[in-house]
C-alpha cells in the first residue's frame, strides 16, 4: 500500500451524517427573500435565473475542489452548504418570477432541492394528483426524519466527490460540472412545481404509521366469562 493510499479518508462516520442532516434542516427552516419581480414570461425568466445559478454553482464548487489531498476533503461540507445557498436563492427567485413566493414553504423548498437526489424520502409527504402536487405540512420531527433519509443519499454522493479531491484540477472540473448539472435538476423541479398547481394540507404529516394495539384475547374472554357467571348466579333461583 502506498503512502497516498494510507491517507485516503475512511467511510464517512456518524458525525458527518448528523452534520449533513443538520445542514439540510437549517436550509429549509428559513426561506430566502427575493428581489425578483413577477414576470410576464415566468418560464423564460426562470431559465435565465437557472442558468446564472448553475454557472455560479459550478465556479464555486470547482474553486473549493482545487486544494488536493486531505485539505480538499475538508472542503466537501462547505461546498455542499455553498451550493445549497445558491440553489435555495434560485428556488426563491423562481417562485417570485411566477408570483408564488408567498406559497413557498419549507416543504416546497425541501422538495425542490432534494427531490432528484432522494425521491423516496418524499413518498409520504407529497402526493401527485394529476398535474397537481399536494404537500403535507411537516412537524420538526417529520422534517428531521426526511432530512436523515436525504442525508444518507447525499453522503453516498459526497464520498465519491471527496475522493475526487485527490485529483487536483481534473477533480475540480468534474466537481464543477456536477454542480452545474445538479443545479439544473433543482431548477427543473422548481419550474415544474411553480408552473403547475400545488397546495399544502392544513394538518401535519403523520409522525409514523404504527399498527393499532390489539387487546389480549385471553384477558377479554376471561373477564367476559366471569361477568356472565356472576349475572347468571344472581338471577338463578335458590
């Protein structure tokens, strides 16, 4: 084994998982403001916003990926946070261009940012009814559970991106290209959602679906038999 191979990072641990999960929760807890006005051609405006954001994301990710070796590995989480900031602002601006910024909540932001990464995480939170999306409002506990599921997928992807830090320049170009593509996926989800109809249910999404506890048949039957015997004895002739 070469000295370089000894320095390769191990599998991401629980601390990194929790940091990524917390970063996701932080991002969806506060919706960025937007200075974009409602557009007469919102789809065209959204495409322009998406293109600018994708270019900015590619430049940011590529720059952070330039340091080689262990130093490059340390930039993985800061890169994720920087890209999410760009993407969250893009989603906010696209919502404003469609005149729907007031309807943008954490459920919609989470959907736009991570639907293409972990679609299964939204299985119980988003219902598609024809061309309309129905979101269930999330409590913090539900949001945390969804963020953990997303965090697993993001972590798996992050391991590969972290290893690319060991290839300076070439790795930076690949990371930048992926950030451009990833931002485009976020934009496509946002445009499809704001260009269509969506709504949010008034109630919170269920914490979990638990089976109803069944009464123990033996106890119920025993109590019933005893009660029937008592009644029969009281009404029986001496």
